[in-house]
C-alpha cells in the first residue's frame, strides 16, 4: 500500500462515472468505492443490487454505454420467455445480468456476506478497485408519495418516478452496522481524500449516511471530504434528483446540495455553469466542468477533484496536526 488511497461514496450512474475516472487515473488498488445498497431488492426470488451492479459493470468495462445500467451486448431471451408466460417483466433483467443475480443469491443463501460476494465478483472480472457495499445488513429505501408508501424500485422503475415524493426513509438503517472495511478505509491514514460522488443526495447518498457508524466515520475522518455537485445549472444531468428536490420544497441548486452535506464536507465542487454561486458555499468551493460524457471528461474531473481535495485540510486533520 503506497498510502495514496482515495475513497468514494457512490450511487449508480452518476457515481459510477466518477469512479471510472478515478480508477483510470489512480494506480491499481488505490481506489475504494463504498456503494449504496438502499436500492437493493428481492425480485423473482433473486437479490438484485442495482448500484453495486452498475459499479461492477462500469469498472470492468462491461456496462451498457447507452443506458448507463445493465450490460453491453446483452440478450433478452429470459425476459421474452417470461413475458410469454405472463410473468413479471416490469424490471428488466438481461440474460447476462440474470446470471449475476442468480450467483449472488446462491452465495447469500449459502451464508456468504454481500461484501465477500462483491469482492469475489470484482476479482473474477479483474477490477483494480475495491468495491464495498455500505453495509451487509439490509437497508431499504422507502418513498412516501401521494400514491402511498412505495418500495424504491416500485417508485423508481415500475412507476417511473411519477408519484410526488413527500418523504424518504431507509428501513433497517438504524439497526444496520456499517461495512467494517468501509469504516477502516474512511479512517485509514493512507486515505488522502474522501469524495462524495455526484450521485442523488436523497436517494443514493442519504441511505449510506443514515447508517450512524458510516456518518460518524465521515464526520471524524482525517482525510478531507469533498462532494461533487449532481446539479448543473438548475437541473440534474439524469434521473429524478431535481424533481424530488422540487417536491420536497428544496431549491434545485448546488447550494442546496452543499448545505445538505453541511458539517460533513470540507470542500465542494461546482460546475462552471454555476460559477456565480461559488462565494455562497460555506466551504471552499472549486469551479470546474463536471459533465462527464467521455472517458477523458471522467479522467479530468477525477484529477481535478483529487488535487482540490489534496489542497484542503479537514478540520480534524488540522487539529491532529496541531497537537
Ligand atoms: P442512480 O443510483 O443510478 O440514480 O445514480 P446516482 O445517484 O449515482 O446518479 C444520479 C445523479 O448523477 C443525478 O443527480 C445526476 O444529475 C448526476 N449525474 C449524472 N451524470 C453526471 C455528470 O456527468 N456530471 C455530474 N456533475 N452529475 C451527473
């Protein structure tokens, strides 16, 4: 271990883009990704972990570049046959993707932890990045809406985020233990920066922060904590982040995201489109292009965020250095 580790907290699509950039610019083994498990659910008897899977596919070069989720060159025989039998097809499962869920479920039933299974899959697919579920205990995102209390995938996929969100809660989070390896990575003196990816703060990052041990570990981390905006010019790049913010009465602005993470972050990365907000952010803010379309965009944002984080000293770090 060379002591230049970077830890990133990530949801699915937005987080995986930055994780890919970070993995491309860091030496092998120096990136640890802590992944949201609040979207996980049981479907057709299988345990599906959408954010972990998006990260696994993205970091191993197997992701579908069109959708951002699922596998490239996927086939759909299973779904077609299931449909012909009148089965449940609202959640799309490609043939290759299905194999991942079957094997994960078999191992979980055999008593292996999600952490161990994820590490095994990452090893099989040659990932140079450590991929850690935020917890091995179930944390399930539940969305209170104008159409009632909905399980996350019912809200997100089946109802396409159409219901109006009233509140969001994370079942199991108060009992869940954080992944010990994640806590170790956050506290390690080898960790030089902790990055909150440009993921949905309310649906992807909050389920992790709802685990007290994980939130506390971020709060006392010696490494600087930097969040990257998922909001650019008053809109989300993809997904329901802006819609949810509006429904929750939160202004759709990177300022709101920075405030949401208030007390946990030592720095914030704003998009060039929002440069005028820089002085309104309570922590040091860096303005840069944050839209990650190409691999080069991902690499250059990764490099910029790492060097910004290195320029910061977290209050905890400053205190320990002063002793
Ligand atoms: P999900 O779990 O698949 O919904 O994915 P995430 O929560 O990780 O990512 C969704 C968020 O990523 C949305 O709020 C998007 O605005 C944000 N996002 C997606 N692509 C980009 C990008 O290229 N740049 C930035 N800054 N944000 C992005």
